[in-house]
């Protein structure tokens, strides 16, 4: 599977849809660009200025005491390291944010050490 996009919604031109989301699934290291490139968050005619991680689900094959992990980065900053057998974090529900400073304006990178699966929901701030 490597990396695949499950859905990518766009804010409507009249702004009746106030949020747009991007959902990516991976079982290897990968990335999401804000705009353009091989794995863009933007859709045709959309300019993404910021992205916020909303929800994460993951599994790792090493178990609780193992060394496998997912390392989530925004630009040069590591914002989260996921360990353990599996888990889920819902930042949208809790109102917490992982990103600080200039992180929301940076591309999202996820690096896998070992073996596992990852599902990330990202909210996009974009103009149409």
C-alpha cells in the first residue's frame, strides 16, 4: 500500500463548507505537501496555507516494549512520537493542538521505524 489518500475535501467557493479535510493512510514513511508536489493537500484551484492534525490512529508490530515507532514532523520539528502496540488520539474532540509556531505552515512528514500502519486526518485552512 505505501501511502494513499482516502479523501481530500475542498472548501466551497461560497464558503458554505467551512472546513476541508485530508485523510492519508500509510504503512511506510511518507509526507504531505501543503501545495503541489507528489502528495499535495491542495486540490485544483485551492491554496492551502495551514494544516492541523485532527486525529491519528496507528498500529505498530513491536508491541508495548518494542522499539517500533511513528515519528510525526512538521518541517524540522518533531511534533509527536507514537509508540506501543496501537492507539488513537482525537485532537479535534479534545481541542488540543500539536502544532506550534510555524508548524501549521510546514509540510507533514511521518517516519516509520519498524513496521506498522498509520491513519491521519488533517484539517486544511485554504482559500479557493
